């Protein structure tokens, strides 16, 4: 299988270096899920419940590969504390905690049992294992899978309500009333923009629960990638090759069938619940192809740091158009393999 990592594995006792990008990714992973509209899109607001147990799993795999036991014990103890001190007891909290532990166990098992493979195949195998066990487990609880979706839907609407309530309180404060009295035009513009954002958050909160499996998979994949990168900066025993840069990101071309299957399930009439599966396949596979397309764009543009920031900012501002372009580039790369063609022959 062709996967996201194309670089050779360094010596077993080599630490990866460079914290700037990793710290930036860590900040995004921990902060974005708490900020609207991401708070009503991403199923997990507490991504540390996946990240830290995954780090503990990496440390255990590193111990098995000859690393220091102290590091493994330390991360397992920290992961235990994070899970135990998670959000208040509720159905949502229990689901998120259980998901974090399940993913960590699966990730650690694949890291130990599949030592020759790099990150991306292991992460996909982890997601498949966790979803299979999780789905089977839901049939043992009242309500089954429908109950799980209802829990995430209720949590998403609660976050939307909290966002609206917070801004309603702020708009009634004395400071805002004074600002409005002296800057009526600016205040009116801000309130209109806020109302548009409120409506967008509400619409997103009502529609995103149907896609929570795909969104949960993507959020978990990001947490696993960050755990992999963090571990290889604190542990000496390698458990796989380093993560490649985004411009080198690629995966097995057979993934195209996930996109085709999702589209077929969505457009063929009379399939009932299977159309929901099609939507989730489209979102998950589409996101991966979008990342692949972004890698193609970065490969050919080869921007510096400043231009990279500019490109990211433009992509965020025009997310819809950028998403279509990147997915198109990623799909085209499946057949054309533009980056390989661009390399000089030897």
C-alpha cells in the first residue's frame, strides 16, 4: 500500500526535531473544537481524551521497541488521569471517554503487531477496528446506534445554545450599550454579522450530527497524527517512519472506490439509511482527497513561509471554492500522479 509516509525510517534512537509546527498543530487541535462554528461541527470538544491516550499507546509501543519504560509509565499514568478527570458524567462524556480508550488500545495494538508499516495504514486500521468494535458495542445498550447519534445531536445543539446565550448576555452589558449609543452604525453592522453567524451555527448544529461518524474519524485521525509526531520528539525508540510533509501526502489509489461508493449510496433512490452511510463516506474520502490536492498545490507552488500563510488564509476565507479545487487536484493525482511526473528522470 502507498501511504502518507514516503521517507525512510531513521535510526532507531533518533528523535525528530522541530517543535514549531507541532506546537501550532497542538494549539489548533485543542482550541478549535471549542470555537464556533467548529464547536458544532467537530463531535469531540475534548480532543485531549484521544490525543493523550494515543500518546500513551505510542510510548508503550516504543517500550516494546526498546525504549525507556519510564516514559511509557509516565504517559500511561497521565492518560489515566486525563480520562478520569474528563468532562462531567453524562452520556456524551462516557462515549467520548470510551472512544478515546478504544482508539488508544487499537492504535497501540496495531503499532506493536504491524511494526513494519508507517503511520497512515496503522491509523486507518485503528479507525476501522475502533468503529467496528464501537458499532458492535452500541447494540448492547438501549437504543443502539440511534441512541449514540441522539447523544451527539443533543450535545451539538447544547453547544449552539451556549454560543447564542453567551452573546445575548454580552449584548446586554453596560459596556456594549455605551458603545452602541456612541457608535450606532458600527454596532448595527456587528449585530447583523453576529446574527448571520448565529444562524449559520444553528444550521450547522442541526445538520452535522448526521455526519458525526465521518467527522469523528477525521478528528481522530488528526489526533493520532499529532500523537505520532509528539511521541517521536520525546521518545528515542522509533515505532515507524516520520510523517511526511503535506506536499508529499498520498495514499492508496483504491481509495477512489470509497468516494464512488459514497456517491452511489447517496444518489441511488430507495436505499434509506444507507444514504447516510454514503454521505459519511463522501465526507471522509473527500477530506482525504482534499488534503492530497492541497499537497499537490504546495508541491508545485513551493511557497515560502509567508506565502504559505497567505495561501492558508485565502483557503480559509474561500473554503468552498478551495475545497472543490483541492478535491479536484487530489482526484486528478490518482490518475496523473503529477508529483512523480514532475521529478526529473535519472
